[in-house]
């Protein structure tokens, strides 16, 4: 068991998926004595997802590391100002500044960057093209699991992408950032730029956007670093 002052970890998923993808990370952290909570974002709006995350943080008995993957990074950037949060963990995640949203961060992709296969909105919700899901989102996940993830997509509300951050928690709290170097959803150069701006402690790991599924040990190690600091 690791001797760290912070025993609580809260995990926040991103768009198109739910919290079950965190199970590998959850199992490793629980084995090391952490109390792990997993937020189930409705992904209807940023404001609503922040409220859901805050309700989980309210129930904790002490300080926590708040961790977000992908769009979950926008959620923890806003929710991370909660008094129980002492450190932030970004896993191939968006880290918006004040007044920014996921929409503004993806508006001007680097030249030659892969374009995520997001389908046109349906009734205000987005999906990834299921035939291209594995290649873009989960290239290093076992094919059967990647196919399941594609067929189990959670509708991602357009309002969630457009939700702007009011007070970015990374400006006042320490952060750690795992860059997935083979990511085809959020270009690695964009991840590096956001992590540098946030002053994060950075670890780079070869892996897809679904690195929290494919390489739970690397993700858990980063979270333990944040908890130990």
C-alpha cells in the first residue's frame, strides 16, 4: 500500500462513453488502498456535468485528486475549484482556460491532424461513426471491446461542447497530464500545448485516445503521483 496523504480519487469520463471504461484504473487504485468514485456524466451540458461531479465531491470525507479524460478535462477544470480537490489529473484531456469550451479548443486543428469521425448532430446530440470508432478512439483496445464501445456510445450533447469554463481550477491547483502520443481524437501537439499552459507535470505514453482503457497501469501511476504530492 502506498503511503500518500490523499486517499480519495474521483474519475470523470469524456464524451461518447460512460464511467465503466475506468474499471481497470479503478481496480489498480483500490488495490493500493484508494477510495475511488466514478462520476456518470449525462453529457447534456457542461454546467450539468459539473453539478453531478460536485455532488460526488460533496460526499467525500477528505481531500481528493480529480481526474478527467477527454471532455472530462473540461468538467474537472470547472469543478476542480471545489474545496475537496487538491490536485487535478488530465488523461488525454481538454484543459480549457477561462471563457473557452471544447468547441473553441477544437475549432482550429493543427495542419495535418486527424479529423475525428463525428457525425452531424442528431436532435442536438453527437455520435462517432461506429465504423471508424476503433481506429480513431480506441486503436490499441482489443477489437471486441472497441466494437462494444462503438455500439455502446453515449449521445454527447452539443451544449456540453459549447459550455465555457468560468474559473479554471488549474490556475490555482497543481495538475498532472498524461499525453497519449498516438491519439487520433485530440492531437498530441494540442495536448502538449494545453498541459504546458496549465503548468502540468507531464508524462507521455504511447497509446490511443482510450489510453485509460488500454493502459490503466500508466494512468493509475500518474494519479498516484498526484496523490503523493
